C-alpha cells in the first residue's frame, strides 16, 4: 500500500494521471461520424505507447500520458492533456456532404468518364520528366513508432516506359533504434496505384455514379461526382472532373477488406498462402486521395497524394527473421499512412545523373537514379525480387531516436 501511494504521488507530481482503462470515441468535427484507425499515442521518457480506434471510432487507452497526440491522414493532428468521452478531429481537406448514389444517374456522367479514359494518355504526363519529390511515411504499432522522410528527384515514366526512378538527396528515420530500415512500400503504392491510371471502362461500369448539386468548383465546368460499387459495400469515393476538358482534377477512394482482396490479390496465390501457412487477412482498409496539377507543358500530374492503409493478418509459418524485417521497415505495423508531393524540377536539374542505368539499383549514390519496381501485396518472389527489395530497404539515412 505504501509503495502504491508513493508511486501515485510521484505520478501526480510529474503531472501524469495513473494508468486506468479509458474508452474514447474519435469523431469528425464536422459530420460527427466516427473515425476508424486514428492513432492515439504518447512519446515520453524515451518510451512510445499507442492505441488505434476501431471501425466504430472507439479507442481504449491503458497507458499514462502528459500529452496525447491524435492523428489520422485525413484530419488535422491534435494534442490533448485531458480526455472527455469524444475527441473531435478537424478535416484536413475540403469535404462535402456525401451524395446518396442511386440507380438513377445523369446520362452524361458515363459518357464524360469514358471520354476521360479515351483521352487520358494525352492529358496526363505522357513523356518522361524529372520532378522534386517529398515522401513522408508513418507506421504505428502498440509500442512502437516508425517515421521516414525522404526527398530528392523523381524520374517519371513516359508513354513507352512505365517505371519510376528516384534519387534521394535526404533520408531521415525516427524510430526506437538505428537498426530500422528505409520503407518505400507506400511510395511505390502511391505512384503505381494512381487513380487515373487505373480508371477504365470496367471501373466505370461496375460503379454507380451521382452528381453533387451543391458543389462549387473554381469554374462552372468543375463538377463533383460520387461513386459506389454495385457489388461490394466497402468501395466508395468521390472525384472532381473538369467536364470541358474531360480530365479528373481530384479523387478520393475508400476500399475495405472485400474489395481490396478482389482488386489487389490473386485469388490463386491467396488460396495457396492460406493452405500452406494458414495466412489469412483479417482486416484491410485503404484510404486514398490524389490532387492533379497542371505541368508547364499543359499535361496533368499527381501533385499531392495521400495514402492510408490498415492491414491485419495472421500467418502461422512466418519466421522470426521475416517478422523482424517487417518491423524494421515499418511494414509489420498494422496502421500505416503516407504522403507524397511532386513538383516540376528546374531545367538545370533535369536529366542530372540519368546517364546511370536505373536497373543497376546502386545504393543511393547521389549521382544515380534508383529504379522503383511496381507495388505488390502478395506474390511469388524471385531471388532478383528479394534482392531488389532488400537494397531499397538499405538506403543511407540519418536517425532521431526516442531517447534522444
């Protein structure tokens, strides 16, 4: 009893409330809708503690804190010292009321979207170019945090080459120790899973569409459309389209476990993984947002991209070495989010260092561009694939450690 009282006095003197289980609901400050997979964390005295809100926005906090940070890709980060029953987060991006998408839709919508598909090769960057890039990724687990910031030059693909390459000039990791590796998995996903690139006739046909009559764009030609899958309830989103040019200016999309398994995984590989090792995906959500800007040459490019993924799985035969590699690169954490910004580079910087073959994958020499292979979630890997991923995970970086 005496020990407990002394501990309590010490905690109160330090301004920290004693640990007790507390449940709070994280919600949108505008719509009051619950926010799933928001991160609530504290990093004090060299230790990291966190919890994540569930699909109903509920988060259970069982650790002490002086200041608690609450973050989500789509909302402004906030810090609190006391908890009520509800935590309200302010939306980071312009939001509009969701349109109820019905079977009755304006006939012009599908016609315009098919025109977007038909002409997208001429409207969206169809030739190689060099851009400045800034990439942030953050992965959060119950007792650990991983952050990476990378910036440099990005070589974008042209009409005949569908691969990106990068030359990182700075790379900084925030983590518990300096054994952590560089994680470019989310960077690859944001580049290769671009909304316009994946938009095709099948996507248009498989979704219901509706127009938001209250939307006010920068011109009368800008219209906001909402969409929802015809066959799966966990696939929905919105986009802003310039109806005169037939181009998409913004897009957001949410997909859940059923849709992600259908779109991103081979059914054969998934069945094999389940049969061989008991591998099973228990929850998989993706939040995606992209804003396109006009390049000096008149084409459009993905200038701002946001990506958030919550991925939970079980795997009976995962080895200790595999788990350690995933944790070191941030891939072993269930709650991941990332942002990417691209801006055109000055003419004086373009083609600098491109005489080096990207396929060489040299480890971040400042004169070389490093090839970024397409993204993947579950695959049969060759030795070359594994070697490439290992090299991409071993780029030089500076560190900030929790204890410092």
